[in-house]
């Protein structure tokens, strides 16, 4: 039983495990928890209980982020935010995101049990849309909090045509505010999607943002280390392509006369892969989602939509690759009598972590008996958005074989315990630096 476990890393892991199945997942036999879905609301309900048990007061912000607040000795001092995301990719691992939230709750629980107040409040924030697995956007909720979200970014709809506006409205219960929420959570008014931008935090009102996350890569394991201090996060560009040909009868349309959007898209994808491979650097390019329409065995596909995700630690390299990809797509389209349109879903700049906070994290690792080690993150995190608001720090935790975005994702509870201890050390050091 999760509730019988003592506070700390093992309980954080067990709580992530618990959230890996219905009602916290909307996928049979695996984890899929997208933003503003029943599974998302169920996870918020569980988190509310755990946050309250840890001495926090709980609320939702206008972007439907769940926030638990633990007051500091000085009530109105800028808060330390600790968080990560509770949405997931399809058929996800259990720890990408939730572990950082659970470890934050454990840290506050430990402080609360010890009767310790810091010179600042601590808020644990469970972000909702880091993965971008529902709407054609990502990090909507952390970008809203950081104040870097444009209103037109909210004009999005999911694959079923449900707009963000409608998803927010139906997430809200007619009589109680945010309906699927526990009755005791404070609920914001909701008058429309533009309210969303009110999730923005005032500049200066946030002391720092701390995110603990599984590494999602093989470096720590290869070094034999449980933990590492993140130096920064690679720049990310997400595009969405629509290839248009002509839908036609699969039995009567001769091969020479076809304008097949799907075979054209296949050639485009190989070109994308080739551009990234030929670069032989840290450049990566991925087509992870594809949809062929009308999607029938006896119809030549008339339209194909696919995603393109391009990343590199060097933004100029990433942008050069994006240009080369656009040229290649046009070339394939014109050679096959197709049209291609590419839209930008998001462009997240590389985001360095704060040097003073990195030193503080290194010192917390050393105090907890771990050799300080620094590494860069190829994966995106809410910390990228939060860097526009305040200094950020990230702690990486070893994961088995570097596997992530996969149900085989695994972490050792002992490593989670090490992360929990390091976070407590980091919080203590931050408290000392503020008091000094
Ligand atoms: C999030 O996991 C991302 O890096 O896309
Ligand atoms: Mn992820
Ligand atoms: Mn993540």
C-alpha cells in the first residue's frame, strides 16, 4: 500500500506507479494521461490529497495546473517553485514528469514533519501540458505561468476537434468551478480561454524553479552515478506538415497517375532522417506522429499530416537543419505533383540553468555523498519555459538503460531517495543564501 510507505524516494516512486493505471490513465493496459482528460483530473485528485497530507493548501491556476503551497516564515516572500508535469505521452513510462512532482511533495512533507519553515514559501506545481500529446502545442501551462504564451497559441484543437476552450470549459464543473476537482480545492473563475494567460506569475514573485526529472538518457548509468546537475536544455523546434495529393480509387488509379500523399510523405521522412544523420553531431530530427487520410485500404491517400521535431544544443545548427528540411520537403512535393505546407508548432530556445543554482546543486550532491557531475538535457522540460520567469535548477536521476517515452522506463527507488535527500539539501542551502 502506497499510504503505508514512509516518506521519501521510495514512496515517490510508488505513487508514480499507482498513477500508471486507470483511473489515472485513459489507456487500457498502459499509461496515457493527456491534459484536461478524466485521467488528468483523477491524478489531480490523488495529488491534492497527498499535498494536503504534506501540509500544503491546494489550488488550481487558470491554466489548470495543480499547485500546493507550503507557507514560509515570511509569508509574502518570492516563492520557490518545485515541479514537473503530470501529462504523458501515449503508452508512457511512469516516471517522466510525475516523479519530479512526487519528490517535491516528499520534500515538503519532510519539512512539515520537522516543523521547518524556510524564509520563502514553497509551491509544488504539477504542470499539465509538457508533452504536447493532446493539442498541437507543448508546454502550454508552463509557458502560461512564465508569461511567455501568446493568446493565439490557445487557438488549438485536439485530433477529435475539441478546442482547448471547450476542453477547459468541460473540465469545469457547472456548480463547483473545476468540476472533477476535489471539493475542498480553491477554484479560479473561468470566463474563457483568455483567462488562461492569468496563470502568469508576476516578474520577481518567484525566487527560483527546481525540477527533478529522470535523465531519459544513458549518461548517468554509464558513469555509475545516481544523480547529476543539469547545465541546460537543448533548443527544440516542433513543426507540423500537411502533404496534399489526390484521394482516388485504389483499384482504378494507375501507378503513373497517382498523387499519393502517403508515399510522398514517406520520401519526405527519409529525407528528414538523412539530413539529421548526415550532420553527425548532436542534431536529432524525429517524425513521431503521422495521420493518413482518408485512411481506408482501398483509397489512395489524399492527405497526410505529420509532426517534425528537431533539436540540437546549438540553435544555429538546429535552424540550418530546419531550413534544409523545408527545402527537401518542397523538392519531394514538386517531384510528385503534391503540395506541402509546414507550420511551426513551437520554437523553444535553448535554456541554460542558473550558474549559482548549479553550484548549489553540486554542493547538495556532495553533502549527500554523491560526486557532483554535470550534464546537458536533450529532452525538453517545463524548466525551459520557466527560465523566462526566474532562475532554474534541474536535478537528473539515473534511469535504466536510458529508456524513456516507453513503458519500460524504470528507476531504482534508492536513486529516488538520493534525489529526495539532494533536494532537501538544495532547499536548505537556498534558505541559507536567502537568509544571509
Ligand atoms: C518531452 O519529453 C520532450 O522532450 O519532448
Ligand atoms: Mn516526456
Ligand atoms: Mn518530462
